[in-house]
C-alpha cells in the first residue's frame, strides 16, 4: 500500500489493521472505551500545535486525530447489533446533514445572516434535532439520555470546561449571577470555607477539604465566564509564566554552580522576584 490523499485509503488501512486474521494484535484488541484516552490526547496535541503556531505539526496532529475518528467508525462497522451499527460513511453523512440543516442562511432559503439571528436559529434547530433524536431512540427501544437541561453537557469534558458549560446552560433559564462582583464575593466566601476546613484539619476531613476546594474552583470558573475569559486558556498562560520564571531560577543557580536542591526557599523567592521584573 502507498500513501494517498484519498480518505478511502485511510479507511482501508484501518480495516486491514482490525482484520482478525492478518491485522495488528494491538489494534484488534481495542474497544471504544480503551481508545478514549488516545482520542482525547490527540485533540490536546492539535491544540498544542496551534498554540505553538507550528503548521507542520498541526498537519500531522490533525491526521492523528482523523485516525481516531476512522478507528471508532471501523469498530462501529463491526457491531453485531444492526440498528446500532455504523461505518465511516454514516459518520460523514450525519455531520454533513447536521451542518446543512443548521445553516439555512447558507444552504437554504433563509436570507438573514446576522450573528444574533444565526445563533437563535442554531439553538432552535438543535432543539428540533434533540426532539427527533428522542423519538428515534424510543422507536429503537433505547432510553434517551438527555432529559434534563444539564444533560447536554458531556460528562467526559475536562472539569473546568464542564463547569463553564454547566453554568452557561443554567444561565439560559435565569439561574445566574447578574454582577461579576457578586461572583467575586462568592469566591471570597468559598476561600474562607476552605480556610475553616484547614483550621480544623486533623486528617479526618480530607473529603470536606476536597469538596470546598471544588466549590472554590467552580466559583473561579464562574468569574472567568462572566468576564468573558476562557479559564483553561487563562490557566495555560499562567502555567507558561510559571515555567518561564522557574526556568530563570534554574538558569541563575546553574550559573552559580548550584542546584535547586541546595538553594533555600528565600533564595529561590529572591530569584523569582527578579524573574518577574525581567
């Protein structure tokens, strides 16, 4: 087989890899659940390439992510349950149908193209699709898993992203703060509750401390949302800032012929302040 620009070649490669007689032992034993970590990891590697503005890497990482879609689709084609079975063509059909339906201002007769009107139409169409999905699942004898308002938020999302989505969903029906300063007050309140747990920490209230820290993080995510800041992006920027400043400490100590372990906390703090000034 030779490399190709044709998606059918990738589908065929995955079929060969999953062949029970002549395929790859590792690929054959995989399941939908077992490759979840790889699918998520590939999505993060796409994000990393974009943030580094490395278009060569981005091309490679998008290919790795596409392979995950083809992998899932191949396993879908092997399902014994006929109503549940699907292949890569079904995946493509589903998403093209969805995109055409959700963009009547582009592919249909609707002429209004304003952002607000487009968003309003998008939400209305999504609700129609949700209702149709429930009917279809009922016809197949399947329990529909999207009963409540918050059930649309995937449980597998990273926790900070999930927090923001949960808050947005609740905010759609008015369950929300109307002033960012009130959210900041809530953060202070949650921080005080963490302190109260720490003051009485005796090794038996670890769960209580974890619970209060969770509340604090949820409140911080809420403030970021109100200030139109993506909390993951803000934290990523701070992580990089920490890397840079700590790297400065390492370099300065190395120039002195000293190790991190040999430096005192006060010395490292002084170098940290120098890094901040730089």
